[in-house]
C-alpha cells in the first residue's frame, strides 16, 4: 500500500499542512530537495493526476525568472522542468494507492486531512 507525501522541508505552507494531517506517521514523508523525485515517480504521479501540468507550480520563483509565463509549455516541457528543478513540483503531493492530492488549496487540504483521518 503506497502512502507517501512529497513536500519541501523549508516550505512553511507544507509544514503547516503536514501538522493538520491525522495519522501522519502512517505516511512516508519525502523531502524533495534533499531526495529528488525520480522520472518513474513523476510518471506515476502524472498517471494519477492526468497531466504533468496538474503537478506543475506556476508560483515557483523560477517560473517568472526563466520567462516561462510567456511561453506555451507542453506536457514534455512540464515534465522536464519538474525533474530539473524541485521547486516546479506543486506541493505538497499526497499519494495513497490510486488517489492523489496536489497543492495547498483549501479543498485539497481538507481532502488530505480526511485521508489521514481515514487511516487505521
């Protein structure tokens, strides 16, 4: 049974979200800066999310500094940028078996907390 949360240890939003998840010890926590995601892991996340774009963070500082906001990015581009630079992964990402929750929107936070609560 896969239960993993990909997060950034220096991100205060990620830290705050992790504190709200019941049964957090039942998850593997993966700090993506010190232990980057692999191509296989990203491809598995994409399969659950439906696209690499869904996993891509447009609020990353490098998004603007690299001029990406002015470019038409393809799925291949999203994948490449996420693998090259950890900050492009929208976070946190919670994977439980065949379910995925991405980001920090209020609905996503609530879903993450509910997933944690449902674990026995």
